[in-house]
């Protein structure tokens, strides 16, 4: 691993710094530094990459001529400032989506960016995980209901036949036209190493599933994040809770440190931090309260809150106080709009 001094003295031309890193080298970076909940999702199809060989990469997507960087740079934390500076030298108006507070602090202090809370994540330490507690009653009820209905939950390999469940499930969602992408990686991806697949089966046929992506640090698996969840329309209630509870017990027995429940969009803290845009915060609050037809923001927050995880803020970073065009472009990119 390079230390900070070694990286700062790199004297390559910018073109060399953003040269191509093949997939194998990005995967190596992912396993060493992929501790962000969206690090695995940076390898989803149709992404572009800003590569610094021997240091790491930033994944981004382009829409309406604007570039949207996804998650923290996949590199050693000491090297984030350098990567962010080099990335902005190439793309000075980029927007950063679902990034951590250290990234916000650097972009605000060095580049004058706003860093506005975009939502929250919830992490559940697995060593002490149990379904006890009043707020977890809904989970216990779901487990019992699944058992009484003859549902069997088991882990298996990736089954492409479940695509029909996914397609039917999407038609029950508020975003019916397309599978959401970017903030949620597609169900079908080329790179699947380390992913786990849990299915709820009735009479041997899958009726629901949850796919988990790995979270890494120091070439060691430290957690999972449930990225793809689908259920048959005939089992609308409870199977997700039962699947999650089963998988968490399996992970806990394996010694996995935590489960990151992933992004809860527009789950915002009451306080507004100094670097945040009050205009954007106000706009997001209006979207959450009055535009639930776009996405079930409150329902997702309720479902994930039942697991009593530790809440952590996640942010978007932007140049303008009210980046209306950029936010619209991002929602179009994700296919929410």
C-alpha cells in the first residue's frame, strides 16, 4: 500500500493518471478499500471510471452532459483528497451522490461545494443481533407467517429465472416503467463475485428473494448490503422481513461484522449543517412529504427502521445552492422520473 507521501509526489501527466485500469485491477481496489455500502455497485454496467493506477478509482455516470460520481472514491482514505482534486480538475462541475462526511468536508473546504444530506443509511451490528424487542415484532410476525404458509427460505446460487418475479414486482411499484439503476445496481450484472442469494420458496418455486452484495476492507469481507429485493404479488406482506432475518442469522453465524441496510432516500436529520444548502434541503423535504407517488420514501424508512440499526447520514455534493437541473438529471438517470 502506498503511503500519503508517495502518492502526493506522483508526477505523471493527468492523461496517465486517468488511464485505463482493467476490471481485475478495479476488483483489487474494491477488495482492499470497498467499505462504502455502494462500493460494489460502482462496478455495475454502463458506468465510466476515473482511474489512478496504483491508487484507486472513482465511478461515475453521465446524463444530460452532467457527470454524477457514485459513492466515495474506492481508494485508501488518505488518498481521497488527491483523487477528488484530480477528478474535479477533469470534471469541474461534477455532482457527487451518496458520499460520506469526509468527502463532503474536503469538497466544501477545498472546492466550495455544498454538501447536503441526501438520505440515511442504517448499519446493524450482527454480533448482538436478535429479533427481540417491541419494534421487531413485525419481523417476528413475518417469520411466523412465512413458516405457517409453508415458505422455505434457503440460500442458493444465482437463478436467472427469477427475472420474471422482478418484472412482475416492478409493475406493482410507483416507478413502473423501468428498473431503478445507479443508486441501486441492476439485478443482472456481469461481476457477481462475493454476492449471496436468498430465496423464499413455496412448493419448491421461488416467490421472493433478496440478493446481497459484499462490503470489504483490507482484503477482508466485513459486511453485506441487500441491494436487490423482490417478491411475488401474491405475497406482498412480510417475506422481505423473513428473508432478511434468515440471512442475518446466517451471516452472524459466519462472523460477519454488520449488515448495512443501504440508502433510505430523503430520510433527513432535523438539524441543517453549515455546509448544506437550505434551499435544496427544503426542496427535498417537499418531495418527501408531497411526492410520495414518485417513490415510497416513508414506507422504505419504516421497513428498514424495524431492524434498529445505527443511522448514518449520506450526502450529495453540488456547486449551486439549488441544483434543480442536476437533481432532475439524476432522477432521470436513476429512472425514478
